[in-house]
């Protein structure tokens, strides 16, 4: 059986450099504190023998050397480019087999929701976990060794079109949608 890989996109939790929209609402120090503790809780919750967690860190050098994230988790530098460039690079760096990428700012993620995404890849080429704002909290492909070259081309990131554009980039692929979850970008998201 091939290895399942769960890539978690993380940024160093520095005030003013992470969760900046939330920081405008609650203060940048509070937003960085929230992200750090949210991420640590998420990583503990998602430890599961059914998949390997890999951290995709940013900024590259600082993230690779960081003492904030658990030392036992492998790390990859996100590198340059837009979100799609970075996610595709991380997917291609995973070992052959199913790979899913998530953000760390989604409090509702559970091992069951991750497992639903991985199992859907048995009958589908790709999977997305939609968000209520038109984006998504998870993207996955059946095999990291065959990430479609067109994946994420033409996507309008940070807009209500992100999911629709990403789906359009996979024309002809069998795509599954799993649980709808909300990420936290603003104080309203935090309250919800």
C-alpha cells in the first residue's frame, strides 16, 4: 500500500506576518498567538497512523529551523510563488501515493474529515474540502507522482472564485467534494 501524506501549510506565528486580516480585528499579537495555539492543537489532533504529516513551512529558512513546530514532523520549505505554485510544489515533493494539503487555520478539521478525503481518492482523481466563502480548506490528489500540470492554473486566490477556478483547472478529472469547513480570516470567522 502506498503512503498517504497530509501536508499542513504553516507560517511562523510572528505578529504582523501571519493572519494579518484577523490581526486588524483583534491585534497582530493576539492573531499570531491564536494561530500558534490553533496549529499546535490541530497537529496533535491529526496525528494518525493512517497518514504521515509533513509541514510546509514559511518563511523557508526560519520555518525549517523553527523550534515552534513539533521536531518529529518532517518539513519542506514552501518556496516562492502564489499559493497554487507552493501547494503544487509540496504535493509533487510527497512520496508516491495519495496526498492532501490543508491550511492550519481551520479549527473544525478532524481525523474523520481527513480520512473521508483520503478514502474518496480511491474512486476520484482529486478531492476538495469546500469553504463557505468560495474557497477550500483541503485539496488532494490520488498520486503525488502524477500531480496534473494544469492544477491551480488561472485560480483567483483569496476570492469567492478559488474553488470554482481550481475545479476548472482539472477539466476531465473525477473530483470529489468532502466536508464544508470554515477557515479563520476575520473576527467574524473566529466567532463562528
